[in-house]
């Protein structure tokens, strides 16, 4: 494996599987400990906000680790304790979420992952994009967000992004009207380091602004409010980059693999929030 790839697994629980040796666990919440790569050490600013950011706090910590400890990295890989990317399919597509493959833990072969989680010369290794669809109708980001979250949060997040220059005012309509979506945004997969650090730093500045300006608490499944917004803006940033740098008009096929979710038993249904 190329030494220029820095790969981390974000987790707030004991790991369910032995990821390859090149994947370093980055611990959040109660599983932080002595001798581990911890959120509290890499990004102490964000540890108090872990409950409302979830894994996004770990993304900021990973960004700091790359910038300060691995400045020569050319690629950044990121997975979660239950979600990871592979170049080829090893799971079964979820019946209710076609861009997510389900992989029962008893069927997982850790030795497969040492090869399949590597980008193998690709600048990106990302999942298949999905669409927000109900029946035969494709909905856009804004419509879907208002259906499943508090729409005012996305509006505030977008306003903050425009205010500090992360999103151009002329991009707002395109962002809201986008119908293609990468689950996880830029927080799942492998990315060129310069692209990833630049955009993660930009989103961190937006989240910092939102926490300062809009301290509205959410509860239950809606707690991770700014993480939901980050996922959508990260997807938009990724789409924009891929479209602008496409070779022969193909901005997708050279980069995509398969997004896997580890489950405890065989099944065909993806559980939202997993």
C-alpha cells in the first residue's frame, strides 16, 4: 500500500471488525483512551460538540491529524465502525436503499478488505450516488431535507456558508435543486488529500459559525443537525469537483466502488440512521 494514503476509521464504540492494518481507529466519545488516536487530543474544540455532530467531529479531528502529522499525504481515506467502501461488491444491495450494500458480520472476511479498501491507483474511491425518489418522482436536496429534518437548519447552514464565502451566492439554487446525492458526502471513501482537506476545512468553518449563531437544540434522531447539513454540502462539493474535472465527460465510473454497511444478521432492509 502506498504510504501517501492516510486512512482512519471513526468510531464511538468498540470496533465490530478488524479493519486492515493501514486503517487507524480514531476514537470518539466514551471509547477514547490512553495510547489511542482520540478526538479530545486532535480536536479538543469539537469534543464538547460530539453529541450534536457525531462522526463529523471525527472528520475534523482527522483533518487536523492529516495537516499536522501527515502533511505529505496525497490521499485521505475515511470509514466508520459500520460503513466502509470497497472497489468491488461484497455485500447485497439493500431492498430499500440501492446505493447501500448490506454485509452481515458473520459473513465478513477481514482478509478481503486489505486489498478491496485500497483505491488501487484511483484518485477517488466513492460510493454510487443516489437520488431522492418517491415512486417515479425525483426530489431535490431542499425538498428531501424538509421531509426528514428541520428545513430551517439547512437554510441557516447554507446562509452561513454564503456569508463566510464557502458557498457562492450563485451556487445556492444549484445546491438546493441538486437531485444526485452521495451518502456520507466526503466523509466516506478515499479522496485526494488536497481536495479533502480544503473542503473539510471549509465545512468546519461553516459548522463553527452555525454553532455560534444558531444554538437551537434538537432531540432524538435529529440531534446531529449540522452533520446532516455537512453530508449534503459535502456531496455537492464532491459532485461539483467531479463534473469539473471529468475526462471525456465521464465523471462517475472511474471513481465509484460500493458502500457497505455491516449488519448483525442477514437481511434486505437498510435501517435509516444506521
